[in-house]
C-alpha cells in the first residue's frame, strides 16, 4: 500500500509571514500540533506546538510580534506519495517524528501520521516499532 492511499489531503497551512497566533488557532480549532509552512506553493518549514513552546513561550518572547518564520523548524523531512507505508514508518522512526509531510517536487500534497498508519491493517508492527523509536531519548 502506498502513502497516497491513506494520507490526509485536506491540509491547512500557513505562510512564513503568518502570526504565531494564527498557527495556534489552527492547532486549537483542528486539535492538531503541527502546521506546515508553505511559500510560493513550496513547503519551507513546519510549525509545531513544541516549536511555539520552546522558541517563543520559554524565551518569554511576545507572540504578537513573532511570525511562523521566527519559530518554525526548517530541517525538512518529507516523503513522496508513491513510497510505501512501511518506508514512511521507518523514516518516522529514524527521524523520531510522528507526522510526515508528503511532497511532490517540493509541493505539499498531503500529510501522513503514525495514527494514519496505525489504522491500516497489517501495519501494526511498523507502527509499534516507530512509536518505540520515537520515544527513545536522543
């Protein structure tokens, strides 16, 4: 089974110039902890609730004066929609991430999560292995 068969396609994203409050509102409204950052149609970063906590709140910065580009993660790990679900689980485990942007030619086309993989029959062992690797201290 391929990633494109189970990935989420209806993705909310923000621009690098979007305010932290906009990203936080999307996270709250959709009960998610991750928002892709897209510029000119290309994925340029991801913003997580952890990014906001560590790079804004913990440093006592004023979120009203900060944009996504100020706190987003720019080390991008992504995968093609034509890769297998097993490859996605292995990449998540290796990189210790739970969410993986799906891109074609740099353009965001979807998101796959460990939750998506766990709901697929026959992929329990890959999901369990990824959860174990993600939970290991660095």
